């Protein structure tokens, strides 16, 4: 039965991530955002502390922590900066296709590299015309003798400009829609692999987001993840396992909004009293507190189900969707509580507001999550 209590080991993981956030992320987050700088040295520190690749199996050099463990750490990192948390946690997303469906040889080769070396592995799914509609992807794998030729363009690839490895999906025949999708893994230095433009974004600016382009890239069967045409199921399982971590990041954002708002409301005065005395402010703070408790429980339950091997897509989708929507609402209310100051870069809520919006977009928009949730409910009968 789901039990939300934490072990001493999990409390220690939280404290490690919290200290790193307090000492290394929060002091530089605003500057990194302003300069749109990808802080490689900071990520190296996170790797050295064991904050990256936390769920990689011990057999390949990983820490073999649970999904719940990873989510608890993700919350703490996102409290400091959602962009930095995204780039740290996206190594897990990039490795998941291999963890879900890779061969033993692939796991030994690629997962061991990620565990033992400081490097990035990026997940390549979205395309210029295929984001929410995964089955509409156009990146193509064509059989050529004993191997394959890969051509296409992937968009919105987190850490893509710094990655040494890419996992992703292409189609053997666009007409087959989801039945043609096939997984692959490829190294950055393979002939025909290149990186396109870096995106200029509204928020999460310290996270690198680029196009990754494949031009006549030759693959062997050893580069394929799973059987040809079975990639859609792999991609969906990856999202089931990764979405609780997005919800955990949302919880971190919400908690930061709450803490910043409470501190400011006690200090700022209007009409002769701190604004914390005004009921309108109290209601917004109360709603942030309720949102945090709800999303914390949801992501813990969703990650627990992943750890128990329970395949319930709905729990992950609900946690991700509600978490993202609440993160945006709480960030909006935090700016409102700060008033004119909240609209300036003098205080952190302006950045939090911009960062939060992406949570409703990546790894399946809030609208797509609602479609998934409704479909699963309606199919039960």
C-alpha cells in the first residue's frame, strides 16, 4: 500500500540536494538566466555529488536509486532553479529508452558511459511539426543493406548542444503512424549528426535547448532500441516513468513561490500593516500551501507506482498535468503578491513565473495530459 513516509536515507538525499541548491544554485540562478548561460561546471558538481543519473542500475555503475528518490531530489533542485533542475534530470530521460528496452550490450556500452563519465545524454522525440502528435514524426529510418540510414530534424532537445549521446525515435514509414516508430541510440560524433540553432526562450534560459539534425547517418542494428515498429510503446513507457519527475519539479516551484510570498507578505506594508494581514493575500498563500501538499502527494504516489512496477499511465499524467497547472497559478499569484516589484527582475518571482510556464508544455502539454487521462478512464468500461 502506498505510504508517503520517508526513510532516513531519503531524508539524507533531500538534505544533500537542498544544500547544493542553497549553496550553489540559488546564488547564481538569476545571473545564469540573464546571460542565458549553460553552467557546465555547476552540472559537473551535481554529477560529482551523485545528483545526476540517480536511477541508473548499479550493474552499469549507477546509484540504483528509486524513482521516488529521484523525484525527491528533483523537487529540491527545482526549488532553486527549474532550468538547472531540467538539465540535471534530463540525463535520466535520455537514458530511459535504454533502461526500458535496450539490449544488455547497449546498456553496458551506453549506460556505463553515462554513469562513469560526466556527460550528457539527450532525448530526441519532438520535431518541428510533431510535438504533441508523436505518431506524426517525419524523421525517417530507411533500411540499407545490413544497416539503416537516418534522416530528419529534432526540435526542443534539452542539453542537445552539449550531449555526447542521443536516444530518440524515427519512423520506418510515416504512413504507418505509431506502428512505424522505432527507437535508436547514436553518438554525437557519428558522421551526419549536427546541432542546429539554440532557442531564445521565455524562461528556463540556463537550460540548453537546440535542434539536432541527422543527415544520412548510418546506423547498424546495434543502434536500434527494441524492434523496428515497436518504438511508440517504448516512448509511452518512458513518459510514464519520467512524468512524476516533472510533477516533482512543479512541487519545488510551488514551494519556492510559497516561501518567497510568505517572506515578502510579512515584510511589505500597505495601509499601515503588513500585507500578510490582508485576507486577499492570505487566500493566495493558503492556495499555494494546498497546491504544494496536493502535488507532493501526487508525485510521491506516481513515482511509487513506477517503483512497484504498476503501469498506471493516469497517475503520472494527473501528477504532471495538475502539477504544471498549479505551478503556473502559484507563480502568477506570487507575482501578484509582490505587485510592481514582482514584475521586475529585482525579485526572483519574475523568473519563477517565466520558468513555470514550460511545465505545461514539455513532455506532453497539459491538454495532451487531459486527453490521455480521459482516454484511460473511458476505456476502463
